[in-house]
């Protein structure tokens, strides 16, 4: 089987059997097409079933020589691991050439967060007399109150909002469902939007909560721009994205004493190790507090 057919088959496998998000599928496909081009541009062109471990190592060296970041190198290797596991299952290859390889060590970067005061400043500075301001306030309150990914926010459905028990059903990565508590404050702003501003506008996507001026589901880019404008109005100069509010949600919960397993469940993380990054943020916060306020640390 040639590269094009193999990658197409891999895409269908991930889509139908693994249920991965479209962005993830695009990333895998792009990485594999780049690797396929590398194999075909060699003096001795390599078919899928001719690739061995030495060729993978040569490709990783090629990425390193091109000054490709370690995080991107690791992503390429992860894509290759997934692809060749599939190729083994389909008997396209007889031996996995990536199985014994380890990715580059990555520097663990702690995500940017807003303080509680900055979140309050962000929300309170929004002018509700402006067009779509009621929607935007409800949107940002929900994003922060529930710790949602931006794609999860855009796909929230009216039929999955259960205000009477203060819960909302969220469709996460791989279309996995989870129930997330939602605060009274966020519910108040949501209700104001749903009962008044949303009801009086054009509606095309009837079950989607947050709609644009054409009555259709908001895009990820729209949410980013809404947040960016709100930060400018609030005088917040940090580099903020919708994911910043998700990080802030988790960090503030941890600082407030929430259990790490509960945070993992609310964020929809498959592994607790993904959630543990917030313990590092909390440790940094504690260290800074001790250095600043401990009486024996004064000059």
C-alpha cells in the first residue's frame, strides 16, 4: 500500500474507531504527509513497509537540524507511533519501527493564568449596554465557571443545560460526555441571555446556546476575539486566550482546597498526570508567598 492510501486509511480509522476531534485528525495527517514526503525525497525512496527504526531516527535528526522545537519533534514522533500501531493492526508492516524510540525531553511550561481579582475585573468591566454584551458576559462566565475548552463552549446545547440541579452536560474530546457543575452567578447571566437577548435574535442552530448575529453557532475565533476585546476594556495586558480561563478555573479550585481527582473529572482529563500541572502552579504560588511574607526572609 502506498503512502497516500495508508494515510487515508489511518485517517478513517481514527475518525470512525477512535472518534478523535477534527483538529487532532488534521494534525496527524499533516505530520504523516510531511514524513511521507521525507521518505519519498530520499535517494532510495521508501515505501511504508520499508521504513525501519534507523529511518525514523534519521527523520528526527532532520527535524533537529531544521531547528524544529522539541515540542514539535515530540508531536511528530507521537503521530508516527500512532500511525505504525495502525499499520501493524492492518498488516501493512510486520514490525513497528517506532516502538523502541523515546521522544525528546520537554521543558514543562506552566500556563498563564489570571488571578481571582483579574477575573473579577474582566467580568465587571463589561458594558452590558453594548450589542451582544449580555451574550458575551454569559459566555465568559460559563467558560470560567465550568473550566471548558473553547470547542466545548461553542457546542453547548440548551437541551443539556439542567439549571434546576446546576449541572451542564459537556461533549469533550473524542465526543466523550461529562457532567460539570455550573455556578449560580454563571446561571444568572446565562438565563438573562437565553430569556432576552437570544430569544429576540435570529435563530438557525436552535439547540446551540451561544449564537452569532446570523443565529448560528459561534466559532472558536469569535470567542477568542470576544475575550480579547473584554481584556482590553478591563485593562488586562496579559496574553489571554479562552484556555487561560480554563487554566485559571483549575488553579483557583486547587488553591481553594478542591481535590485533584474532582478537578480532573471537571476538566475531562483522561489522565491525572495532565491535571497535576496545576499542583506545580500552586507550588509556585506558595513559594512566592513564603518568600514575600515570611518574617525571616526580609532584607
